[in-house]
């Protein structure tokens, strides 16, 4: 009921101009709140942490995991700390895997969808 009215009484999403600026302008009346009417829906648990690695699975430009002969393993993708770091064995700072995780996660999604 609240989402249809564009309201979030529990957390106040979209209650300030700053919050509204970061929402979806096509969503009305509140760019930060919308009802969830149609599925299917998928979820993934995202947990922040302070660890990182520079070792991982070898991947190609589509984030596909490669076998020992450097051939893609059908249906297997890796991103973030699961893939070999683009830092080439160095770990310069905490969070170094976050950007590549987002970028290669997106790339993998596009590839799975046949859009890349």
C-alpha cells in the first residue's frame, strides 16, 4: 500500500531532494519507491567484507572460466575474488576487487543473455 503511494514510512526513502535525485525519474510519484507487482524475482546475498585476494580462476574477456587448455567452461563464469585479479599478483589496497567484481559481473550477465 505505501509503495503505491510512493511512501516509505519505515526508512524514508525518497523523502529528501538528495534521495530523490538518485532514484528512477520514470518512477512516480517517488523515484525511490515502487511496488513489486510482477516477477520473476531473484535474490543474491551481498555481504560486505574487508578481505581480498589476487589469486583466482582464469577467465576470458566475457568472464567465462577457462579450463587447463584455456578453453571456456560452458556456463561457468567468475567475477570479483573468484577470478584472477587484474592487478597481476599485487594487492594494493582493500576493496581492489570491488570494481572488477561489478564490471565483470555485468559483462558475464550480458554474455549469458547473448548481448555480448
